[in-house]
């Protein structure tokens, strides 16, 4: 059996009865974030190191703001902050700032700030803080110690929810209360585990995936076919959102927070859409194994120093969560019985996948690879994907780039191109009319 996580969005039927309690917990989450943020910045200033989630918990577990939420909910806030600091620390873009404080400013008619307050942050309850009534579609969410003003029977928030028709909520693992600023109300995200039969692999063919800067993904199949997925949408968002965030008066304010959230949501949606499309194509082509280039060290040159890809290149590289995409691809492939394996990317971009000649000068342009040995010219990213599929750095690979077999090269030069469409996901290039933001 295979455990599959599903997230169901739900509206709150008794919103007027629980809104105040959810507001308090949302504000408490923001206060805890700010206290932990201040502590993390202090440690960074003193030691040059970022405290991890465990140290944040040890330091703040007795703090009054930690008790504003259920203990597991407080832990999740600290995990998110630690993840945000790690992302900032590993960034190659000098314009990036450390995680901001969560506050919302209000101004008078002359543009003067009159007061500020904490925005409503997302609150996460894990299993120990949840009791689920499947018969009546209700969840009891444990309150933080600071909000238990009533007798014991009211130490929880009783939320009645409604999902879209046909959805059954079972094996509930996590509940996230998310404040929708546009609608001015809370909604629930219900994370469940479903057990499904482990499927057989669609076949015994292989596919190789090369992740990169210009084309986010290039996929080569053993059927001598290839697909390209340009990163236009991600690059456009990568330029647009940082500029808009930079215009905000307060990097931790409501406007900046909303922009960060929208940017993250759009990127995640593209990743899910892309992974789904690649897996569907693999099922069509009887693929049972996907090899993905391991990008560990992609930021470093041969001496171990940070590679300078240029101002736009560094921004693009940082804007793409390669590990995040690989995790999504692995999850979606597993549901179809397809194995995903990370392999070394060493020399895959400078080795000819047809004859095996290795020469850094053969990649004459970003999108063109020309081999002087076999007089072939083809798409450089597809060449890398095919070398990853062949796993040229492993001696027992199914084939070899230096094989003497007579191979066709036309497919290497003319891959299928898929662009992201806002309404329908990835579609063939000639079917996407408008791919602007």
C-alpha cells in the first residue's frame, strides 16, 4: 500500500462563531514569529550563525507568546521561520533580505502612519491538537494556553466545515487555518492520508530530466524523443515580484507578505503542473524509471567557490527551488509506480551523448551543442538530459554515450516544446496563445 497526502480546501459554516478565536490565534502566530525573529537576528549578529528550529524551540518554549498556540502549532511557526532564514542565508541574490517582522501598518489621509497591528498568520494544528467528527464535518482545534478563558469544555475551537461535493475527509493529519485577506474570512486546509494500492510500473523504459536556467526542464526518453519546458513563467515572476516587494514601505508589512505568498503559490502551482505533465508523458511512453540530475554544488565552480552566473542568472537560479520540484516529481511519479533516482550531473553538459566526446567548447551557445567528432548539432539541454538518462557517470548504466551503435540524432535537435498556460497547465507551444503574466 502507498500513503498519499491530499489537501482539501473547506469553507467554515459557523464562521461568525469562531472568527474571533481564529483571529486571536492568527495574531498569536504573528507575535511568536516576531519574537523568534528578533532572537534569531540577535544570534546572527553575535555569532554569524542562524539558530535552527530546535534551538528556537528550546529558547522560546517558556515564552508567553509560545503559549498563545497549541505546542505543535507553535513548533510549526518556528519551523517556518527557520526555513525562511535558511533560504535567505543560501541565496545568491544580494537584494534578498532576511525574513521580516509581521506587522500591518495603517495610514491617515496625509500618508502618516497612525498605528500598526499584527496580521493574521496561518495557524497549523497537527494530530495532537485535532479531534475530528467525521459524521458532522466538524473539527475541534485545541486552543493555546493563553486563550483558555472558559471552563474546560471550551478549551478548543469547534469549527464546522464544508468541502466541495464528492470529497470525503478521512485520516485527517493536519489542519491549517488560512486567512483569506481578499474575502476577509478564514478557511481551512485539511491534510489527509489516503492509502492506495501500489501500482505496477508503466513499463521498463527510462527517462532523463535535466534542470537548468533557460529551460527549467529538458526530458529525454529511451524512445528517442525529447521534451523542453522553458522557464518563461518562473522567470517573469522572478523579475516582477521582487520589484513589487521592493516598492513596499515595509518589507514585513501586509502588502509585502501578500506578494511573497502569491509568488510562492504561483511557483508551487507551476511545479505541480510541470511534474504532473512529465509523469503523464512518462506513463504514455512506458517509463518505469526517471533519472534526475543532482544539482548539489550547482552554485559552485570547480574550486568550490560560488559560481557567478551574472545578475539575471543568479536571480533565476535562486528563484527556482530545484529540490522542491524534484520532491514533487518523485511524489507524483510514485503514485504511478515510477521510480525517481537522482544521479550525478558531472560532465553531462559538455559530453556528446552520441559519441561520448568530452569538450567544454562544444556547447557553443546556451541552446546549441555542436560535436566536432561526429559532426552533430543538437539542443544542448536535451543532450544533457540524455546523458543523465544514460547516467554516464555510472559504470553499470544501461548504455553509454560512447556506444558504437548507430543512433538517430534528429530528435535531439527538434524536441517538443511545452509552455505553461494559466488556465490549462503545460500545453504544446503552438496551442498556447498567450503566456504573459
